[in-house]
C-alpha cells in the first residue's frame, strides 16, 4: 500500500499492524490449506470421470487454492522480517498469484454451482459425462483470469522504490507496499468497476440464483427435474457452501476494495475514516485468503465421493488382484 500521500495516518503503526495481521493469519492458513488441497487432489483423481458432478471444476479449484498456499511461506517471511531478499520477479509472481487464486476460485465456484443446479433441474440433458467440454471451460477460465489479473502487478512501479520513504517501508518493499504507477482517475474507476462487476457481482448473482433454483426443486416436483430428494439435498448443500464461501471470503473484500481505492486517491478528508478503512481492508484481504482452507471442508461435507473415499480407502490394485486369486476370483472389498 502506498502511503506517500497520506498525511494524517500514522503509517508506522498501520504497517506494523498489517504485517502482524498477515503473518498470523497466513501462518494459520498454511498447514490446513496445504494438507486439505493436496488431499482433495488425491481424492478427486479417482473420480475424474464423474464430470457430470463438476469434479473437474473442483480439481481446478483445488489447484488454484494450492498455488495460493505455496506462496504463503514467502509472504510470511516478508511480513515477519520486513524485508524481501528474493528479488523483484518472485515478488511479482507471489503478488500476482494472490489475485489469480481469488478470481479463479470465484470462477470455479460458479462452475460447480451451475453444474450441480443443471444436474438437478435438467438431469436428462446434463447427466452424461462432458469431460471435453468441462476441460475447455476450465482452460478458457484460466486464460481469462490470468489475463484479467495482469493489471494488479503491472500497476506496480518498481522503478519508484528509491523514491519511497525507506524508514516507512523498510528495505526491499514487496506486494501491495510497492509504489503505484500513475493512472488517470477515469482509467482507475473503469478497472475498479470491471473488477467489481465481472469479478464479484455477476458471479454472486449466478451462485445465489443456483441456490434458489436448487432449493426450489425440493418444494416443486416438475416433469424434467430429478426425483431423488436425497440427491437434491446433496446438491443444495454444495451450492449453499459455494454461496457461503462467497459471502464470508469474497464479499467483505469487494466492499472495502473501492473504499481503499478512495483512500489511495486522497478522495477522503476524514483522517478517522481513512484509518478505519486502512485497518479494515487487510482483514477482508485475509478473509479472501481463507477460502483456500474452507474449500477442502466444503468438499468433505458436501461431496459424497469425497467422504466415501476418505472413510473407506480402496485396496491397492495389485493387492486386490492377489487377494482375488487367493479367494478363487471372488471380488472382495473392505
């Protein structure tokens, strides 16, 4: 965050507060996020063919979360030591992955919600495997997210590092503490509105729409909807979990993001309000990072394939064949 123009905020206190907050939250997220997403990838590779339930989308969601988790140790080191000795390119990669993870997670949560809703509302049309189509959707989604997130690192100007007060930012500043490039106010507002609209508001409407449609299918029996109420409840748990992740992790951040922009643009005159926003925005950024630990919990409690695989591990194939031969070809399962 660039505090160069902020004359009424205690920058040293704010920076200490932010670094301590980030170091603690990222340290808490690191272990469960790493273990949960590695475990999710191990489980979902068994069910890769069940694309009708959006398993391919959940695999890509776990990959996006894992990329975020793998960058956390370097972030923790920076916020504890107040220095970045790993070079500017790696700083920008970690900074970039933060936003790629956020908006890739949003994209794939929408895909999972839409697919589960489609399976409930139009089972005859969407009950067949569509692996190739899902893979195309995932590839296009990654491409769009990576392209749309490029402004975040490109708007940082490392050539101005020497112009920043070193006593405020310490040696080798990184991440959001890098100085901003000069951008016109209209251009900045266009980028902000696009990020809010396409990155959050439209996806949230889609997820909430899928939630209401899936919940409505439990009350109304239509000729084309799936009759299995148990399957409907499982689908409702999934889309409700997606909506909960949106509201807990992403909604607060996208509320404070335009307010943080107003502070950086010196559009707010109240020092108390400015400091309040500068203290709230890091909290919402931490909540946005929390999704990489919440998503594995969503898989376990809402995906029957996931908890079935964990609660009843399969016998290794080689041992299974030997056991079958010993029992005269009988197919034995534990």
